[in-house]
């Protein structure tokens, strides 16, 4: 049981390049989230999904896209990388049902855009 | 708009001391208040959480105190240990639906031996 797996762990991009951050979970959780973490700024929600085929914007969606074709996978796409997107990206999952279930986080992708 | 304000930004405590981290929220619709612990190079992990129908929750050395009228909640770490050195985030959400978490900016705790 690997939990939440994020790949790659590190990546350096040039301005204008594109890439996809991968997130895979084996817990059969319906809810998945993408956050970015900047130093001293906490975690900010980029996009989230409540199930396969359903996605919605979070607090900071500009410059990103997502898709959710399966329960297991929730990739995050950067189309035209900008220096402002240098950050650590975390994927998280949560089971469904009532009552505030915890979010389970992956170990992140550290992305630098130069 | 920051909906959850966390302080202090950093905290240094001696081994055996008490660590206290405070958070305040604005949205009265929030009804779930978790604390996450993050070690360097790792993702955050749930430490302890509270609902607003109780004023305190204790799990081992970790206690959440909750003041609904003041819209404040705090994390107390008793008998702090060097292994507690990490970054702590408070958060808040509304039960039901997507249950999106709104995070504070984090507190870096250092416990000196």
C-alpha cells in the first residue's frame, strides 16, 4: 500500500516549457487535491476533484490544468511554465463519506523554473 | 484573502518545555479544524483535529484548545522533544461537499536538546 505517489520528485524547467506532475493513489479515495507550497505561505489549493470526471478550481488555478479520468490518477499540467510557478507541489487524497476525513499527502514535487 | 491566521512564524523551545501555536479564523461556517505536521522533504500529515462542539481535545502530548466565541484555536505540545521539530500548519474547512482545507502559513518549531 503505497498511499499517494508523486512523480517526479524534482524537476527544473525552462520558462515556456510544459510538463505534467503525476499523482497516483492506491487507497480508492474519491477526493483528490493539488496544492502548492511556497516558503512562509502555507499551502494553497490549485485544483481539486470529487471523483473521476469531476474537477474544479481552487484558490490559485491560473496557469494550471487538471484531468481525472480514473479514480487513481490526478495529473497536474503546466502549459507555459513561468518563474512564479517555482514551488513545491503536493497532491492529497481523502475518502468520501460524512465527517471530516483527513487528507493524505504525497511527498511532493519540487519544481524550479529558470 | 487569508482566512486562517497563524502565529508565531517560528518558535524555539527547550526540550521538556511547552510549545504553543495559535490560529485565528474569520469564516464562522468553518466546522473542522485540523493541525498538520510536516517534516523536511515530506508532505504534511494529520496530527490532531477538533470540531467546534468541544473546547479541548487531547491526544498524548498534543492538545487543541478551541474558543468558538473568539474564533481562535491553538496547539499545545507538552514536554516538547527534539523529534517534534517540524513545521506545523493549522487549517479549517466546512464539513460536507469538497471539504477544501484553508491553511495557515505555518510555524517552524525547533526543540533544542
